[in-house]
C-alpha cells in the first residue's frame, strides 16, 4: 500500500485553509459549494452515510467521486481518497483537472489546490491488497498520531463482484465506527441483466439496501451522461433530478 498527502506547515498564529473555512473565512469559495449540483446529495454534511456511484467503465464514476470529495473539502472537511489499482499521481491529476475547470478565468486556482492538498490524503492499494483491516490500520495510525482525521472517505475501484453481503456490512460498520460519510464506485456491465427491485444493476443488486444514496450514470443521445438517482440520503427518488455529467468538462451540471 502507498499513501501520500501534501500537508504544508502553518506558522504559529496562522490558520490553515480548512480552519479559515470553519471560522467563516471561506476565501471566496462559498459560491462553489452553493452552485455545485452534488450538494444535493448532502456531501460533507451527513455523517455515517454510505453512497454508491455505478456505471459502465469509462463513463465518469471517478469524476463524480472527485467532485463529491471537493465539495466536502470546501465545507471544511478532510477527505481520504482510496484509489484501488490506480497510482497516486494519476489520482492527483484528476483533482487538478477538475479544479482547473471550476476556477477557469479566476485567480484562485493555486489557492484552491493548496486547500485541497492540505485537506485530502490519497491512498493507493493493489486490487488484491485492499481490505477493511488494512484500511482501518492505516487510518487509525493517522488519527492516533494526530496526522490526519478524515470526515469523508471515497473508495474508487472496490471489487464488488467478489464482495458478499458480509464484506459490505463490515465496511459499513467500519465507516459508521469512524463517523465517516463514505462513497464507493462500482462497475456495471451491459450484458448483465440482473437488477434489484429498485433498479440497481449487478454486481450491487443484492446489496443495494446498505447504501443511503445511489447514483447510476447513463449515457444520453446528446453525448451527456444522466445521473439517475435511485436513493438520496435514505429516501427513494422516483423523479428525474435533472443532473447530467458534461463529457467535455466532466462536471456535474443541471440539465
């Protein structure tokens, strides 16, 4: 396992960007939170909730997770981004690409990058090495040594195909124990016609009851990608929330 963080030293009497946010000095980023459609999923404000983003490969699951993480950071939280099977550098670049887009035409790009680097830690695992005990051991070390205490966890690349209910139940228990809002990505497959009664495709069709929020990404005829919200903060959603993923910018937008 590898782990990386870009935490800078702060001089006595100064506040970190995260502390400035919590004290009400949001450095002009409040508008980014207010206009961000992912705020509709209570990202950064609800603890002990488990979220799921599902799609076929290459449709934008990681882009959604990155925007959820950014929105949580802008609300004064700290985020652990677990990337399974992807390098630290590639994961970091995904954040930088999104930040470049949302700060285009502004002078806040470097400040926002600093804010993210101070309040986000990236961990990478090989696909065969990820497990609750290993993640828990690493997080406990960070918290006990007062290095990093996360409020939000995103896990990209979790193997749901080989995960039974007991493994998901174990992960949910862990996130509740750590008081984390947690989001996972999962890959669905076009040729697998298994679905839960609520419309959640395999391989999560038999474990969807564990998740408080569920988002499915579906390509549209105009090349955008629809965010079909099955459940939001524990409530079933039976209407179109009019959210799309722009394939050019990879930002979530209102349709």
